[in-house]
């Protein structure tokens, strides 16, 4: 107990890489979308304060509920 092996380090690295990738994807979609500035500011505050939950909610909102002409074209 107390020793961290290569397997644990690889799991932590994979989890960190996934989290960073989701954050980058959400921010790219937020910046390129055609929603109003007030909505963008609201989403930025939401993502800052409620990080993982707000990221998932934004991605669902952007890809499913937002009209296609307002979505970011990535």
C-alpha cells in the first residue's frame, strides 16, 4: 500500500486526457456557435462553477436541442 504502479499512472493519465479533451471540445463549440453573447457568458460561468456536469449538459444542449443554424460547424 502506498506504492503507485505504472497501471495506476496510466489510468490517471487516460482520465486526465479525456477530461481535457471534453473541456476543449465544449469550449470550441461554445466559441464557434451563433448563440447570443449573454448565453455564452452564462455557459462559461456554468462550466467554470459546475465543471463536469455543465460540460455534459452543454454538449447535449448544443448537439440535440439547439437549432442547426445556431450550432458550431466543426
